[in-house]
C-alpha cells in the first residue's frame, strides 16, 4: 500500500504546537520498532513498510490505514442534520400477542420516544395502541402482508384519538420501498394527506443476508431511486416524494465503519436528488443494531456489541436509533432485555452527552477518508444495480469472505469463536414467530455448539503449568468453540507422567513448548498410540512430529473442529 499523502506543513501528525510536532518518519520508526519486536517485520525491512503491515482491507476492498491523515472529500452533503437527541425507537415484534400492549406502554414510560410495530395481519391496532399519545410518540407501521390496510387502520385509529389529527413528527406509515407499485402509491397518498412519512427504504434487508457496507448503501440508493420513479410517475411532485422517505440502516460494532456508512448514505442520497433536479431534502435515517452480529451463545456480550453500535449510530447522525435487546437471538425478549436496550440510548444521550455535538466525527481525517471511500464504493454498487445486475452473487461472495475470516478467527466473536463457555446456561425465551431470518456471523460455530461432542479430547500437557499454559489455553478455547470438552493431563515431566493421566480417549492433543516437543514429543506420541489414541493433534507447528493434525493461530477453526469431531464420533 502507498502511504497517504502527508499534511504539507507538519507531515500530517501535528497534534501539538508546530515546534513539538513529530514527523512521519519518526512515527514510522516507532511503529516499525514495535512490529520488529513482534516479529512482523525484520531488521532489513524499511520503516515505511509499517503502512502495508498495519493497513486492513474491508469486505468492500477498501484499505483502511493505521493512522488517519489528510484525505477524503469534505462535503457538506453528508453532514448530520440532527440537532437534538436522537429518537429512542423501540421495536415491538410481538404485536399480535397479549403482552404487546403492556410491553409498549412500559417502553414509553421508561425512556422510549417512539414505536416501531411489526404487525401481523390480525393485529388489533385500537387495542394495541390504547393509552398511547400518538401526537407525542411517533409510530412506525411495519405490515408487509397488508401495508395499505395497516396504514388506513392506523390513521383511522389515530384520528379518533388525536385532536386536530396532527400526529407526532416522525410518524411513518411504513410501506417498504420495495413493495408493489400500487401499495407504494396508495400508502404515499395516505401519508401526504395525513402529513406524515410514508415510505421506509430498508437496507437492513440485505445486511441481514450478509451484505457489505457498500452493498447496503448501493441497495438503499437503488430502492430509494425506485421510490422516486414510482411516486413521480403517479403524479406526486418529486420534492414531496423525497420528503416521504426514511432510510433504515444497520449499525454494527465496527464503529468507524458504521459512522462512515451513515455519513456516506446522506451524501449519496443528496447526489441522487441533485441529479434528479430535486430540492436538497435531507435524508432521514433510522439505525438498527445489527442482527447478524449478535450471538445466541454468551448473549450477554450482545450488550457490548449493541452499545458500540448505538454509539456509532448516534455519532453518525441517525435521527432514530433502535437497540435490539441482547436476548433477541434466543426468542421473544423479556422485560430485562427491553429495559437494557432502552437504557443504552438513554445513557449515551443523557450521561455521555453524545447527542450534544452535531457531527463528532467531522474533520477526522480517518473518518472523512473512509466516508469518501465508502461513498464511491456504494455508488459503484448502485450503478451496477441500475444497469440490471443482481446483488445476489456479490452478497454470496461477501458472505464467503466474512465466514472465512470468522473461521480463521481473524474476525473474532467473543463468546463464540473466542473465550466460549461450554458450561453456560442460556436464558430461556419463548420462540419468536416474527423473528427476522438472518445468518449470524457465528452461525457455523453455533451449529457445532448446538450438538456438543459427547467425548472429550485428551489434552496432553507437556511440562510445568507455566511452560504449557499458553498452548493449552489456546487449544482449550479452540475446542470449546466447536462444542468439544478437554481433559487435561496437568503438569508433567516426561511421557510416563502424561500416560499415567491418559484414560483412552480416541483424540489426543499435545500442548507444550517447542523444546518439549523436540525432546520427548516423539516418544510421547508413540506411547499414546500404543495406549489407544487413534488421532493425534499438536498445538502449534508440527515440525518433525508424526501427528495426524495440528492447530495454530490462523488455522481454519471451523474446518479443524469438524475434522476433530468426526474422529470423536
């Protein structure tokens, strides 16, 4: 990778007065020293190789440098337009159940400021929304089975409850931008008459299938452009059509990517309107914490994931943020899960004051560059969709790349691929018939955990605890990620000590330091095979050892665990 261009005055690294500023060369030398110590660079490598070594590449092929330097386009079109607290929007995906009414009242009484209702065909809106002040709390209707009927039912109920019929700003009749043209036009006309929003461009639909950030942006633009075409063809003025639309994006725990994606989305939509000769209607954004990033195992970690995602959504300028409850992958969230979800935004707004700054990331060279790069990549995807190309194949390729990273644990998932807890008792939740189908990022590992291996791997620890603990811990966590228990030999001094702890397990994994492998690894393997071991693994590089498999950093863990479980069967 070519190092980004420096600031002309201070090489791009002046965080203090000019006389105390450090140069690019000084930073490269310091970073290179660290990488040499970690054996990621050699003494003969030039210092400026640190840019290549520390640069990561996103799923969209965007190179993210290790240090933000001047770059990217500083355009006002992608600046956040939110000037106050974001709307804490709670999602109710159980609108057809008896507990739904009580759940939404509890949400509104304890921090939520709006409702997003996923409505089944048989939902009774009058009963569901009883006692809800519809001129204060915006409601987003989500009824894909009958969007026109749900919109009419909502407006009928609202007009009977609100004096003057003026509904809360942000109310959205919620027809999908991808809905049939007749439904789209009918709901849009109802929204114009009521003075509310009418259309949702839901980019989470492709995010839940595994799309990258740029693919999500391109899809959103394509659907948004379709909305404008359909509504204007039906006689709705372009500026009014644009003002009916709200965009829904996923927010992940990759905070800088999420911030940049929301900023890029505003910029791209402004460009679409500009090319359409429309007035510059600011894009309204609803950010939802990512469903695929959440895990069923160790679900408590989801609280950390959604907190980072909500922070990024707020910093990125979303007008409304929905934090999905940490226990939603397990079924219908309970009261505690919904409370934590509400409080996440409340704490970010009221305690951390994140919403007090209009554009906290503005001026950050790293974020500005990533915003520009994402905008270009998203525009390219949009162009391909407009030319008739399907996103399906590209999304499948993205899914394959992401799953390979997860399998090799270069994209770690705490509680799933890293530090799994085999003995955990998962919270019990009722099945959610309205759950959105998603492929979670850790689905392959979760499938192995769903059917844990009945037999354990014998961990042939070699040497003292201090000597073998690093590789023993690595192997233990790796096996646990695939639902495999281990039984340790404990501290040992020679093959006899290990064999005395061996109880005939068919799969054995050696875990010790390289000197022990070289000194008595061969004898130990021979002894274990003679005692009944039929599959011998070594933690680390096998070298000259006669083993059947090995595991080390960078191994395809999913493939390795599948092979190991076959030997345990």
